[in-house]
C-alpha cells in the first residue's frame, strides 16, 4: 500500500480499505474492552507459576491497549495530514477527522511522528501475536493444562465472529462494486477536453511570488471595491445571465487521467457594450463549495483546507479591470482572480457573439493551481497526483436587460 506509486489507482482503494478495517477494529476493541471490564475471564491453572500468570495478564492487556491505540494513531495520521484526504467507511459514510489538530502548524512533521508510531505499534501487535500463539500452543501441546481449550470460542462467540466477518465481507464487496475511484477510472473522457501534454503557460501579469497567503497587490481591487465595482455608467448595457444555459467548469489531470468538474452555483454581473469597452465591466462570484467532479472521494477532498477551504473562503471572484477587443468577436478581459484570498491579475480571452438581445460568451484560461494556494502541501506537488495546470472554461448565455 505504502510503496505503490501514486499513479496506481488501486492505491487509493487500499488506503480506504485499510482505514475502514482499522476503524472497525477500533470500534470492536472498544466494545470488547467494555465487555472485558464488566465480565470475569476463565481462571488460569492453579499450578501455573506466578510470573507466567503475570506474563499472560500483561500480554492480554497489552493486546487491548495496542488494538485500541494503533488504529487511533492511524486516525490521527489522516486527521493531521496536510493532504486532508477524507475517509469513507467501506464507501458507505464519511468518517470525520479527529478534531484535536486545528492549531498544529507543521502538520507534515506531526504526521511523520504519527506514521512512525503507527508502524511501530502495528509491528508490536505482530510480536505480541507470535508470543500469544506460541504460549497457547505450549499450554495445549506441552503442558496440556486446559488453557488452550478454555481459549477456544464457544457457540455464541462463533456466531458473533460469523456475524462480524460476514458483515465486513458485505461491506468490502459494497466498496468494491461502488468504489468511486474505480468508477472515475472508467469514466469516458471527451477527447476535446484532454489537456495537451505541454499546457500553455498561465498568463500572469504579476510574478507569482509567495504563493500561499500572497498579499493582494495595491493595483488590485480590495474586497470593498469588489462589492461596489459594478455601479453602471449611464445607459451601459447590462446583461442578465441565463444560469440554466450557462456553465463554468474546470478540467484537470489526476494520475495522468483527465477529469472535469463544474460549479453549480456562480453569479456573474455583466456591464458590457462593444462600443464602450473602457466602461464595460464583468464580475463573477463562484461558490467554491459547489464544485463537483462526479467522483465522491475527489469531491469530498476539494472543500478541504488544502484545496478550496470552503469554510474559510466560501467564494472565489473575478473582477475585470479592463476589457479589450482583439478583432472580430474576440476579446480579452484583464482582471483580478481571487481564490482563498490570493489575488493575481489574469488575462481571460473570450469570444462573444451577440445576436439581437442575446449574447453567448465562451472562454478558456489555464491556471497554475499553486498560484492560488490550491494543493500546495508537498504531497500534492509531485509529478504524480493532481497536475499543476487546471483549465477553466466557461460558456455564458445572457440576455440584454431592458
Ligand atoms: C489495528 C489497526 C491497524 C493496524 C494493525 C494498522 C497497521 C498498519 C501498518 C502495518 C502500516 C504500514 C506502515 C508502513 O509500512 O508505513 C499502516 C499504515 C497506515 N495506516 Fe494503519 N493500521 C491500523 C489502523 C489504521 C486506521 C484506523 C487508520 C486510519 C483511519 C490507519 C491509517 C494508516 C495510514 C494513513 C497509513 C500509511 C502511513 C504511511 O503512508 O506511512 N491505520 N498501518
């Protein structure tokens, strides 16, 4: 699981199954601990030396402790990890991250410590298992003192095991048939949407200096300005968008495969007159939480802190600063794109066809996601995983307001 390349789609499923089994162990161990604390265990043979009794009891309690702490530390890994990958219990429901790590600054360092601990504890379970099985066999075949027989599950316990293993079997088969990553792998990709191997460079009129938390430059509008930008000059054409016939989508690449997604909620204010371009203005506001790509696992990751961080930054905006005609029906809008409070001036080329009172604007722009603080943790920056280039496409149908 750990050593598989990120490009292996099965890696994701292995991790999800690992976490699902581990969390099941945590739940079952918790039940078992409650049971153990409220019930008596069979007595150990009277002839057994005191040190062996102590060793046997010590092993049992060490088992309980390890089976409780190991999955808890595993859960801590995924909760503190800057990758912020969600956990779905056998694809049936999402398990929240543990809430204790909000204030952690160096998440990668803490993740590393938990990973080391998790591995150590897991191998300690194996060591203990060897000791436990060895001792049980010695009691059964050398001492022949009835201890092994007393360990054998009774009828009720056998039924319980059958129910638990049967239930886990059903859960695994549900995951395998409904595995969202598997579905995504087989989803057909429209050839027209495939991003070329060498994407065109992003047109940034500013150097993307410090990517995360970059300051909004003085030339860019402040949020207060954004709110007031679109006061219409005298009789400038105002267009109202037909959202049912318009779309805003993004196209990216994961593990070498193209995926596409869209925003179901965005609003655009358009003051546009081909003859009064210097006064024309466009403002778009996108509700980042409405991004979806049709892949449940990916979609559950997108709102997380590493990506859109939708709780902190529910919207992204584009506000034009000037619009130029390029000849024919081609235009370009310069303006500030703000995602997660990081603003950059971008150039948005688009074509515009106006027929009577109706207009259709279509455009495409390539962005470097890291310029806007999207997926900047080291784990998202490798050659594998999510490509840095994300293509944004829009198709806006609007009607001229009277
Ligand atoms: C008794 C239960 C568990 C056992 C015995 C166990 C065992 C292991 C083992 C042996 C590894 C491989 C370590 C390595 O070679 O790097 C591992 C990795 C991992 N486990 Fe668990 N695990 C358990 C529960 C969980 C749970 C409940 C979660 C999360 C909800 C979890 C999350 C992880 C993660 C994220 C890794 C990968 C760490 C890395 O990439 O280095 N585990 N686990």
